[in-house]
């Protein structure tokens, strides 16, 4: 379904700040897989997401989705296939537009834009129905500007918008990291519910080892621009955060994992 | 009301179209576009030339719109495809247009004295002045202008609520987000700049016919006048919805003209006009920033912990 072959990405090539963000990354994702991705700061997780979404182009290597080579497609061309939620709750919605206007944009994903009203009563009905699933009371606030919502509400809305048209691939980049634990849990639950309902192929970056182990059915660990661990579902179910750290040390030949942001609980 | 103030209202309506155009770029796209000075005079030049050549004034004004769109598209392509900074792209087009306008007109000033224009058409309609208890509130010309401007406003309101219009607004509001939904923000930026400058050119074409001549220098300072109208309008009449803010922007244009007319009557030297205009914009731009600082402090105090619900 998603095939990443030999992808290389270097920043500031040829300068003292040269940084290899992705080093010959290969990854095959099957339809319906829900992959969680962990790795230390600067490991290349966000870069990998950007390469898949088309926000960045790889230096070498290729990316194909459903057998189509999309390596040279721009972000907006791939957007019909890919839904995204960003870490920053402000990033996924337009703050000065209303909830219904934001949803109308999401509903038109990948379609040719027409000169007909973006929001009509028929769409409003659909929006209300979908917003109810979020359990945030947003179904009664269609005309509220999104900028007035809380971070958690905006992230819930972003998630709904990203999955509205059932994209081939859902990319989540630490989409709960900016929220307090209670709201983060809410978004985690919603994520599982939505992914499950549409059987979405999902890649989720997280810094929370528990999240990485409890969610999804495959786990990747990135380090220094490479995938150093690829753990299948059966094995993942039996693992504890300590086991993950051990696996990391083994993979890195004794190097211990020093990462403040990792949450063991 | 005296003659000068009546004229100010007519002008305010006419420049309201300019203000709507500037609103599209400055507020909707969030791009400061300096093409305006050039495209305003371009509209005047094209319309005057065509009318002298025997064109119907409606057709001439429509052609001015199309040519203005092209000027805006040029700035848009420079900015998005050529990666030229938006301000610089606008300045480059504006400067280039100065020569283009001279070429079109053949000389620096084209009089339209005995031609059929939108103004002669308007006067021929014979709409009476609006007089209430002996005081003239609106001239017949102003009434016709008001209808014309309001029709344009409603078309813009409609456009900004279409699928394409939503994309344009989101491009100014959150480009990263709208790209992730499959919209090419280069295209929406170019479309927005085109429409904006098309409107600005219509305003220029309208002014040339209203004052009876086109002049190569008629666009100078128009961007600042447009900004003044947008900002003054928003402050005075509010900006809670698109419908409201487009009306506010036209209102801002009228208020601006009335203020200038009053200032001139009070003895302001006309050569100080541009300075006053710049000062109005500076005050209008900076005061809300200071006010916001105070407002924010209050909101943090009252909102903390409340309203959230999540
Ligand atoms: N646009 C850029 N220009 C230069 N260097 C970059 C750029 N984007 C990322 N990098 C570098 O590439 C490396 C990988 O960055 P990336 O954002 O992918 O890390 P990450 O795994 O997402 O880290 P984090 O956990 O902090 O989000 C880092 O060293 C980063 O500094
Ligand atoms: Mg990251």
C-alpha cells in the first residue's frame, strides 16, 4: 500500500550544519496497518512524515502509494490520499473560519473546487452527525470560529477533518503531545475509534512508550535517520517499556537510551 | 449638507470598490499588495482610452477589470512561482505599470470631457436627490453609485462563501492546513491577487469617468487610502462576519472621504493630504495592537479555567 524505498534526506548539505535526517530508509506498509513510531529528538520522525506527505521531497529514493509512484508529487497533489494531524493544535484548522467552514474544506479534500456554496443544509446535517461522535458538544456550535475552541477541541476537530474523506493513509505526528494528560487521553481514544471504524492505514509518531506499545499493530523505532527496530504485533503485545529500552540497547550495540522526553509511565 | 460633503460621499462609494479590493489581499489573503497604485491608474487609463475610441463605458469598465486581474496575476506569479517577496513583487509590477499606462494613454493625461461615461449615463437616469426636511442627504448620483457598490459587495460575499472562496480565506488564515487538504496555495494566492486588482482597476476606471479624465499619476497613494478605508471601517463598523466587514470597508471609505473633506474645509493644506492619510493608517494600525495588549491581560484573568469544556 505504502512503499518507501531507499529514501535519503540531508539538510544543509555541504555546510558545517550538514545533517542526515533520513538515511536510506526502507519501509513497506500494508493496508490497514496501524504503525506507532518512536525515537529520540532529531531521529527523523517528522522528516519521515513530511516525506510521505509531500511537504518535503527526498534527495534520493522513491515513494509509492497503492502502486502509484508519488515521489515527485507536491503536497497538495498527494492530499487526496493522505490525511494529517500535526502536533500543534493550531496547525490543522483555520482559526478565523467557523467550524462548518473548516469541515467544508475537509469534505472537499482532493476534489476540484467549484463555485457553489461551501456550506449548505445538507452538509450541515452531515457535519452535526460527525461532530456528535467527538462528544465535545461541537455539533451545536457550527458557526463558532475555530480560534475560540480549546486546544483539545481543535485537535479533535483536526482529527475528524483529517479522516473525513477516509484517506488512504493517516499521518499523526505527536498529535497529543501539546495537550494535558486528560485531553491527550481523549484524543487517543478518539484516534483508536476513528482508525478502527474506517480501518485506516495509520502512522503515528509518539514520545510516549505506553502509547506506542498499547496502540496500533506494529512499532517502529527510529534513530539517527534509520529504522533500527521494527516490531510486529504479536511481539509488541508482550513488551513493556523496559523491554523496548533493552531492545534499543541491543540494536545499538550497548549504547544506552538517554532521552528525557520519553515517558515510561 | 454642503456640496463638498455630498461629493465626499460619492467619492467614498467609488473608492469603496478600491477598499474591497485591498480588503481581499490585505485581510483575506494576508498579503500586503502594492500593485494597487499601478492597477488603479491602469484601470483609469484603459477605460479612458477605450471610451475615447468609442467603446460603451460599461464595456470599457469591464475591460479595465480584466486588465487589472492580469496585473494582479503578474504580481501573484512573481510572488508564488518566482519566490519574490510579496511587497517587492507588488512594487515591481507597480513600477512597470507606470510605463505601461503611459503607453496605453499616449500622454500623461486623457480628458473625457465630451464622452459618454458611466457618469453621463448615471445622470441621464435622472434619479432625484434624497432630501429629508429640506436637507440633501444623498445625491442621485450617490444613490446609483451605492447600488452599484452594494451589488459588487454582495457578489464578493457570495464568492467568499463558495468552495473556492473558502480555500482563498484558508490560504490567508492557515496555508499549511489548506495545503494538507489538497489546495495549491500558489493558485489561490494568484486568484486572490487577480480579483483584488481587478476591483482596484474598476475603481480607477470609475474615477476617471467621474472626474472626466485619466491621469498617469492618479494611482499614487491608493494603497494607503485603501488600507485606511479597510482599517477605519473595521474599527468603526466591526468585522464579525464577511457580510459585515465588506460593508464596513465601504463605510470606512466614505468616512475617510468625509473626514478629508471636513479637514480641507477647516483649512487643511491639500498638499498635506497624503501625510494625514499616512498618519490615519499608522494610528489605526498601531492603536489596536496596544489595545490588544491590554485586552489580552483582561481576558487571561477572566477566562482562565472557564469556557473550555474539553
Ligand atoms: N528544515 C530543516 N532544516 C535543517 N535541518 C532540519 C530541518 N528539519 C529537520 N532538520 C534536522 O533533521 C533532523 C531530524 O529532524 P526531525 O524533525 O525529523 O526529528 P524528529 O524525530 O521529528 O524529532 P522530534 O522528536 O524532536 O520531533 C534533526 O537533526 C533536525 O534538526
Ligand atoms: Mg518531530
